[in-house]
C-alpha cells in the first residue's frame, strides 16, 4: 500500500488497541503502543531510501529483505526496545504484541497489491502479488479516514475500527470475486493462455491485464466482467547473442528482468551504437508502456548508457540517457 494508507492504518491499530485491557488501563502503555504501531506500520518501507542511490537498486530491493520473514520478526523487537526506553514502565509484553501485529499487517496487506513483496524470504525469493487491491485504494483510505473522524467525534475507537475492518474484509472478498470474473473472461477469450496477470487500478471496475500464450503476449483491459484486447505481440525469445549477453550484465536491465514477469524487447541499430529496450507489458497507460529498461552499447558491445524506471514519453526517456546515438 501507499505511505498514506499505512499511516492511517497505524492510527487505526492504535484505536483497536484500546480494546486491550492492559493498554486501556495504563496511560503510559497507551501512549507507547500508539507510538509503536504507527512506527511499525511504516518500518518495512524504510527501503524506499534506496531511491536515493538509483532506480536499479530500488527496483531490485524494494519490498524485499525489509518485508521478509526475519524482518517481520526483528522490526517489532527493535521498535519495542526503542519505545520502551521512551516510555519506561509500560507493559512490555503488550507493547511488543501490538507492534508485531502492526509490522505483520503492513507486509500482509502489501501482498494484495500487483507489486507484491518477497514475504517468503529466505525460503523463497518469489514475489507474492495477489493483484486485487491497487497500491492506493480510495475506498480503503476513505474508510480509515472515516474511522479517525469518528474517533475525534468521541466514538469508541476500538469498536469503530472493528466495524470498519469487518467491512474491509468483505471488500477484499468482493475484490477477489471481481478478479475471478475477469480471469474467467480472459480464459474464454484466450483459451490457450498460459499465464494471466491481472492488476487493479484506482477505478473500482477497471483492471489491467497481461497474458502469455504459447505464441503471443496479449495486453488487455478489463471492465466489470468484460475484457477487451488492446495489443497483441508475437512471443520472440531473447536472442542468445554476445550483444544481449553484454546487455544483461548491466545493473539496470538486470533489475528490470528480476522484477518483470512479462515483457517484450526491441533492438535498434545506429551508426555508432546498438540500443536494447525491454518493455514491461503490465502497465499500459493511454497507449504507452511506461516501465522500461534501455541499454546502449557501442559497436564493441561496451555499455555506454542505460536506464530503467517509469517514463511516460520517448522525449523524457532520451533525456535520461546520456548518450545520443547517430541515426542511420
């Protein structure tokens, strides 16, 4: 989920914690738990700081180690220790339990996004992405905001957020049913589909779809129960040539291939260089595919420029690449 949603979820957990007699009975514990669950709801996303290095490092590591099983166990211990120093005398056991719940919930809800997490590390490096909830879901954020407003209006925060979370559980079930209906429509439309990737959008009924068949990639849009194919590309294996082997050694392309499960590639030849471009097919937006990796190599296959990330126009992509090739 996005940062804003994780923040309101942290406060919501603080509200739920008021139902815990050990928290409600001790003001020191109440303040400690509120602080801890807000911090715990944010802690796994500390890897966002990797953006300061470069896109390749961020793409390869975001929601990786910081969302793993060891991290889910270690974050609460670290946060509990720090908070206990600030609020000595608070109930240590209940402080840890609520902090543990906050960290676990952060990672758990991220699994439902299309981006997903490597939540099974170190046992598996597979990305777990159920793709039923958008990174920012207006309804989920709105329901938390309603709960916080009711809390300010002196409604009991514990019972308020119990009701809200029961509603949200129903909402998640509905989203799974909607995704299942879209998946069934894709299978009817493309009977030989091998892999179907369905990603939600901020619009309740709209879904992005990428499909692999034995011979083609399909890019489609789902609306309610209907599916419309937008693009179709022949599946062409990435050549096992010296040029492509050299390109794959680039950190930007390696990060892209680590993250993207469905993509196509292009090769452009210029007077003074080659340009290899890999295009993720999951994020089509207004006819454009914004998530790409580009590697430029000279005529001896030395890398002279590269980029990976989100680009919404060819002009901006050219600005990101430092080398300007000579046209044929």
